C-alpha cells in the first residue's frame, strides 16, 4: 500500500462518502454468478436429501451443516472422515421381517428362524411379514472430512495463497489482539462458516481451511464485529442480525479497499444478501418509531465512526510496527502525565 500519510478531516470525509456509496451500490446491485450457482446445485445433487425431521435434527446439532453424508457415503466419494470428528445423529429406516411361531403372540425376527421354520416359510406354511422401523444413524458434514477446499463448489471459494494478504493479516492480527480481541484458527464443522466473533469472550475464530486471500477478508469482517461492539442486547430481534452483518461487511470492505485489495465475490454476495434482508426486516416492523432506530444512514454513521477511530493506527502498524509502538507508548505517557496533573490539582484544592 502507499506510504502512510495522515489525511485532513476533509480528505477523510470525501473518502468515507466514496466508500459509503460503494457499499450501497454493492447492496443494491450485486448479482451472483449464475455459473457458480449451477456448480453449487450440481455439487449438492450428489448428496442424499434427508426428510424434514432429519434435516431438523441435523440443524439442532450443527446449524451450519451444508453437505451431509454417512461415513460410507464419503468413503465412496473418495474422502475420509477426519479422526476424532463427532457425527450428527439422524433416524435411518430399516426394513424388518418377522413371523409368528405357533401359539406365540410375540413376533420373532426372520433372522432367528430355525432351519425347520425356514423350510416352512419357503413352503408358504408360515407367513412372513415386514415393517419399517427406525434406528439412530450417524452422518457428517463435508467440513469434517479430508475433502480439499479446491473440490468444493465455486460458491464456497476458500481463496488462494498470497504473500501480501498474509503480511497484512499478520500485522493487523497483532493490532486486533492489542485491542483485547484474541484471534485463532480452528477447524469448523461447516464450509459455510468462515469465522466467528464471540462477544462474551471477545474471541475471533477463523476457519483453518481459509487461504490468504479469503482469510484477510473474513478476519476484517470479524474484527469489524469486535470494533463495532456487536453483541446481543436485551431487546434483540432478527433485524439486529442482518444489521450487524451489513455493518461488519461494510467496515471490512472499506478497510480492504483502503489497503489496496480487491473485494472477493463471497464478500460482495454476503453484504448484498444481508443488506436486502436488513431492509426487508425493517419494512416488516409494525412500529414506526422502531423503524427509525434501524436505518442505513445510522449504520453507515456507526461504520464511519469506527473507521475514523482506527484507520490511522492501522495504517501506521502496516507501515512500521515500531512507529505504532512508539505512538502507543507516547499516548500512555501523556495519559500518565495527565493523571499526575489531575492529582496535583486535587492536592492544591
């Protein structure tokens, strides 16, 4: 990126206006690549379609599960379930054949028939009946297998390696952790889940499958959640979810643009979908006073405020971590001096 230069308030205002318009244009106008959707549907068609009850069971155990199959299914596809992975329980149908022995009211499984009884069954003397019962089976998400990211449908692009992206990520990760938000790469039980921010613990977790180009964008999105102080309020409703996602996407895209990187298709798609859902949820609010709480302008104001708060430090740490460390030390020193002056004033009083 270009050499760091502190900008005037007028320059920052002009820059923010440009970024805000870019975000709104993406929200309104982004269209998914039809070939990516076709690839997604073709990929998904390989997987067994479970009943509504089993889909609910899978969701309750892993709400982000996307492409689910049995251990044997993935083996037949040429993939192996990773060691230590815990599957999800579903009901699987089993055909059961049985018969009744003379004088008995309790049925006997066909597999327990004696040699003599089998002869009578073959002669049609003993009637065999069948029924379908259900037992618990185990399924896994594709993220729990060794299927490589390059074999996923294009809609789930995990990016590629990039020295520039990796360098920026590592430096910004250090800054983020200095703000009290630890960052960790972990295995996630879904390929649709790229990262998370947990307000209670202030932890940012990133999908370990992400490559550099996608990892940076995902990290900036989760860092934006942290800096915007997104969490669950007492009056939390569904509109908050889409508003928070839109804001995190917006701030992440502004930062990525400022640092000179292209916006990835998944980021554009994510912002556009949550922008539309945000507007739709607000329209469905019955209370007009409530609607005034949730506006795009207010979201943009929050994004802009956080951007201005952090951008100088972020650019400084990207250019020279030592300069940022000196600035932080000077800020601490000034703060301590101010405290000393306040203490002296109190003594004089």
